[in-house]
C-alpha cells in the first residue's frame, strides 16, 4: 500500500530570484531531511559545477551557497502517496501553495523543474488553479535522479546550464 508523505520545507530567502522544484523527495531525502540526499543523485554535483563550489561541502554549506546566490529549493507537491521513491509511483497529489510562496518571494523571476514529473505536476495542479506572475520564466530540465539513467551526467549538466543567466 502507498504511504502518505509530505515534502520538506522550502529553503528560501525573501530575495530569492530562482526557484528550483522537484516533484517529491525520495525515501533517502525524507529519512535524512535533506534535499537530494541520494548519493547517486546528480543535483548537488550539477549545482556545484554551475556555481563553482568546492567539492565536499557539508549539506548546510551547500544550502547556504544556494541561498547566497538567491536560489530557492522546494517541491511541486506538498503531499502525495507513494511506495518507494519513483515518481511513477506517485498518486493522490496535492500541490504546495505557490501563490502564497510568490507573495513572500516576489523577486523570483524563474522556476526550474527538476524532471518531467515536477513539470507535469506543476502544469496540471498549479498553473490551472493558482495565480502566478505572468512574467515567470518556466524552465523544464532533465531529472538529476539516478532513475533517469538515459542521460549522462555531462548531458544533464549541459541541459542545466540553461540556468546560468539566473545564477
């Protein structure tokens, strides 16, 4: 039976300009209460490369580096049911309140989506029901998840370089 799970709290300062959204953290991330905690998830290596961060930084230091660059992290879904960590197993989706988030973070000009599921859920549950600024740039990106193995790290990094103007 699928288990009901809730997302992690948003990591954001009021001056955030870029919001990066996943769908829902995987089991490892929920256990550790850390975004992208799975050791084979390419999110932190990709961001470290884009932001030119030194390797081996603690989780707290990596989050601080994002905040210092006005980057926020969150998830499209606030709650869902899922057995395991795969996006394909998600059901009973309930989105986070992005209208309220955008009121508190009015400098956000772009939202990047870590994977197809985040993009699909945002289009389905948020764009149709919540009022957001029309000027927002929406940037679908390939998933950094190890489950998305059809694209190499280099391929993921190349696609994620679309964020460079917002960094």
